[in-house]
C-alpha cells in the first residue's frame, strides 16, 4: 500500500518506521525547516528495533520519500496518518487539506491523544472515512492503537481502517464511544495528575514516585490491566472478594480523584466483566500465568531499570 | 533471623514464602479455622517461583512452623510482619498484642495498604520500632516495599527495618511523609477510580480497559514510571517540551480527577526531578535503553497475555 504520514514529530516518525517495517511505500510531509533530515535520522535510530521485531518481505527504508507540500504528499495514498501538534484548530485545518487532496476512499487516521473524532471530522468533504487512531510511543514497538470512529464515520470504513492497522501488526482496540482522552490516556492522565499532586505537596520526588510504580504495580500492568490485576489480588474469591475488601477504600481520601458510587449495577459489570475476560482460565491458571511472567520479567527488567541516584535512607 | 508473620491471607502467605526463600526461620499465626493448611498449600504453590528467583543458603520450607496463638508466635521473633484485614481497629488490637509479647527491640512492620503508621502505633508500648512496610502482590516476586515511619518511630529503627527488608532482596522505598494510601496505592487507586468511571458510564468493558493499558502504557510502566515516561515522550526537549505540549491538557476533562495548578514551582520540581533521576544518562541513552527493553518485553509478554475473548469489531 501507499501510505502518507502528515507531521513528523516523535509520533509521526514512529508511524513511518512501523509502516516501512511492514513493507509499505511511505510519503512523509512536514512544513518545518529541517524536518526531512530529522525524520530520516529518527527512522534510522529506530530501525534496529523494527528489524528486531521482524521486517515484512520487501521492507526497506528506500521506500520512504519526503514531500514538503502536504497536498502533494497525500494525493496518491491509500491510507494517511495525521500527527500534527495537539491543537484542535490546527488539526482541523490540516485534516481539511488532506481530505481535499486525498483520494475520496483513502482512510484518514488522526493520532490525536484526546480530541474526539466527531469534532475533527466536522468540516471534511468525506468525513465517513475518518477515524481517530491513537498509538503509543514508541509507535514502532508498542502494539496498541485505539480506533475511535466519529458520528459520521461509516461502519464499512471503520472495518477497513481496522484491517489496515492490523496489517501493521498492531493490536486494535475499537473504542465504541467517544470520550475526551479516549480510554488509555484517561488512565495515564489519572496517574499523571495524582503523581503531580504528590510532588506538588512535597510528599515524594519524581524519582520516588517512579520507583513506587516501576518496582511493583508497573510490572504487573505490562501483563494484566487494572481489572484483572484486582481480580487476581482477591485470591480464590477474585473480584467479588476484592470489592468487598477494598470497595470501602473508594470512600477514603486515597487520591485526589472523586470515586464513583459502587452501585449494584457497577458491581455486577465489574465482576462479570472479569469473569468473562478470564476466558475459561481458572483463578489458579491466571495466577500461575502471572507468576511465570513476572519471574521472567523481573529477570529482564533488572538489566534495564535506570540506576537509582545516590541517597541515604534518612 | 527468627521471623513471625501475623495473618495468613494472600499477603501474609506471600511474606512467608519470601522469608523462607531467604533462609529464615518463620513462625506463622492466624486464628482462622484451617489457616495452617491453607497457608502451607499457598507456600507450596509459590515455591517454584521462589526457587526460580534464587534460594539463599539453607532456605527450606521445613523452617516454617505454625502457632495459632499470636502471643506465643511472636515472642521469640526478631522481626514481625502484620497482615490482618484492612480494618483500623482490628489492626490496632492485633498490633498491641504483638507489641506486648514481642521482644522490646523486635522490628514490627505492618502491610497496611492505606492506614498511616502514626495511627497504628498510637497505643503501643514500644512504638519506636513500628513501621508500615507495604508490599505488592505477589510478595514473593515483586521487589517493592514502601517503608513509612510514624511520628514515634526512631531513625535507628527505620534504618534497622530497611536493612531487614533489603536482606529479603526487596527494593525499599523510604516514604518520608505519611499520607493515606502511601504513594503507590494512590497511583493504583487513581487508575482504579478512572477505570470504574469508564465502565460505570458504559464507555468500555473491563476487558477493553485492561487492554487499553496492557498493550501500551502498561508495558512502559514496568520500566520507567510516570515521570520518566513523559520525559522520554518529550523527545530531545524531555519534560520541558512535554509540559509545554501537554500541560494545557490538565485543564481538560480527560479524567474525573481534579488536576493541580501547574505553577512555576511545580514545573521546576518536575523538570529538575527528571533530570536528576536520569542520573547521567542522556535522552538518547534513556531512549535506547527503553527500546531494547520493550523489544525484549514484547517478545516475552506475548506468551503471557490472556487470550482475548471472541468479538466482532463492530
């Protein structure tokens, strides 16, 4: 496929490396002075990791071209990924340019972290082929992409977009409901806000906050998310036991975040959700699976944790 | 050393396995019917992971004894870890029993998730040797322990406690300021509350929320915490660039959590904190270090992610 990448910052360059690694032709565009050189350097720097994850047949950095003019860059593309700075008006303007010059059936994805697709597709001639496709840095390694259709996106185009992102070896999360920050960034932002409060109040340093996460919960979250993690922490009783034991903590000042009421409806959603996603694995199998993973992860991550700065314990 | 573990739920049993693996004598106590049998089964189930992480010389499950009476169980111990349910009055009562029967200089640690040490040490005869020592499930694998002294804990006893937990092959985070939920649980609780809101409002299922975390940000957090992750996402400009680009998002409704004001003071704390904890590594070195880790982690975690449930994309 012919692919175009609009905006070559950290995220745009990550998309380019991923697309090239999967054997596509890529045209990159960015109006900034020196953008091509910075982009080529970034792609070169990421290439060994792209190779380590496995190149598709015919994959080559020679299939990358640069075209400063966005209208020109997108006109032949079957698929275009937009990655300009997170300013709504700017994104709308750039998306209109793409929409006007691209083929009418080319899929357009936006990497926006938090803007809702219905807002971004408002002034497009062909809004039906537009989706939010939010990746995670580094894009050439992390598999997740959140696909969020807007009100005007058609089912057919969502399906087509999903196949394209899957063909880029990504794990697609189809977000069925628009919300500011989609899903993942809301969780990241919740951690971020609480972390800022802790530093702001002088409770701990940034390094201490980081360590509080990486050496404990962070290791768990590479494998199981917040729900399955708590399901497991409940022992044989799973999430039911967990909600009984730690449900009351929702009333305590454990964060600056106001908690929802733990209604019967929410309780049932959470418990049945965990049971469903366990997908036939027993608690004991989930538990063993986690342990085997954590032992191997611990062995691995010790090579890569940053060395702690010198400090006395007191 | 002679160690005692009071309360043999999921966390208490995790401590027992870790202590035995490090070659200590352990006396466990729990008043519940059938506690000894459940505990021995739990220790047996975790033993292969304890072995995989490496046994200390002389380590053996034969060094574990059970004593139903708490007063009796703790009287010879040099170090006692309390793990009874998260109910403040219950913990206070049990800690008083421990304090009265233990040697006057034995270190007492509490596994409490969220209660502050000054509250727990109020009625002890020897409050100076009491600390919160909050571990993470599974305790026999995850290295982090948050050590939080109370107002009456002496410096000397904090140092002694830290050496004991370090000798158990743990990564000690000395939390210098008491706060509900300590540090790590505040971050975990922030994710948890936002996750509950998302499920409560019907935005996504528990499985989708979990995937939104494990296949992206969760992989990053096993290595770098919230601060260093954003420092890296800022490209060459690091946290300075990041705060410029995403600082304004603090004003947006990206979570249900109220954000702090991004004052100059907070800005400086965060930027200099990240620079300090980089500990001489350049952005590019941090970046390469992360990439090498993520490539190996991705290879590893694919074997262990739970299989997704069947669903259509629509």
